[in-house]
């Protein structure tokens, strides 16, 4: 099951980076080094990039794919390591399970550190070796980078397939709650809020009672381990604001449907819990 999830994640990385490239055709590749900042995307043969199935095999056994072009993403395990030929980036390509490590080589110093997220293009050069916490070597694919772009957890681990802009505010008990966006990915569904509490006391957010309803079924928020989404605080102090994400399971049948989001909380001045509810149409 874990390998299936990892394969899905690697496929998503290909999809999101392909989208990134197609929307940034005049983007000068930034590898955080002036010496190769002039390398353009036009120099990269996008038609020769390994497809998702080939990439999965290459990460596990790269010898048959030496010389092939790849697009993928990951998370740095450690700070960049200086070598005789430049620097190595040791990354997990499965950032959720911290698995499927690879070595990425760059010719110059890069403005990156341990646990940063990156998207990259490059060429497979064979096997590399990554040392785990016990100083034992692990084999992984070695990639010579053509471009490295600093990224985020969301774009690497769970890129949105569809984003619905909502931006609707409901005010109750003196507190304003704004549902900003709903993001659907193949890994999860993210509902993003902004809360403004101008009252004299705390506003309590009842996260376990929040719900997302789709296709006549209601769902509770889920805990996503090792995710790095901004989370709403349980208590939002007086005269303050907060923004964050509630995460729900992934859905495959949301297009053309109506989503109902229920947000529950209680302000200092309210005698009862407040319910904020939005119904949102998801375009096809």
C-alpha cells in the first residue's frame, strides 16, 4: 500500500511540474547560482522526459535509464553536501513517508537547507549513495540537475487538481469567518479559512465538529501526518486574526457537485455555539 501511495505521489509531482513549466515558458531557471541562472527551459527537451511509470522504475533501478530526462520533486534530507565537483542534494521523492531517496548533483552552491522542498529537471546519471541516520549507505537514483526550483509541501506532496475560489464571509457573535478556497488534490481536500475575532474574548474553534458534505455524505476532518499546512489555532485571542486549513479525505467525484462546508465555534460573548455554513458549486 505504501508503495502504491508513493507511486501516486510521484505521478502528481510530474503533473504539477509539467503545469509549472507550461505556465512559465519565459521563466529563467533558478538554481540559486548566478553562474547557471541563464539556463533556459528551451534548452530542456520536454518530450524526452520519462513518463510516470518509467520514473517509478528509474528511482528503484536507474541503470536502464541512464541519460534519460526527468522532472520530479522532493524534500532535502540534509543540508547540501559539498563535493569535488560541486554539491549534492540528498532528497526524499516520497516526502510523506520519507522514502525513495535520490541524489541530485549541482555544480555550484545553492541557497537551500535541510527539509526544504524542491522541484527539479535533470538527467539520470546512474546510482548514488545516501547515508541514513545510522551512517549506512542507501542506494538511490543519481540525477544531474538542469534546474532546481524551491517549492512548498503542497506543490510537492499534494498539488491541487482543482481550486474553487469562494471568498464568502459569514459573521456571527461578532466574529467573521471567511471561506477562501477549497482545493481538491489526489491526496486530500483542503478547505481554507480566515477568522477575524474583534471581540473582547477568545473565539474557540471546534475542529472535530467541522464537516464537509459531498454527494449526500458528511465527512470529518482528517489528521495528515508530516503535513505542513497552516493550521487554525484552537483558540483565537481577542482582537486578533488567524488563517488556516482544515484537511479532509480526497474525493474523485466532486466535479459538478455541491459542497457544503460547516464550521463551528464559539465566541466569548455567545451563549451557544455558532454554526457557519457555506454551500459551494464545484465547476466541471
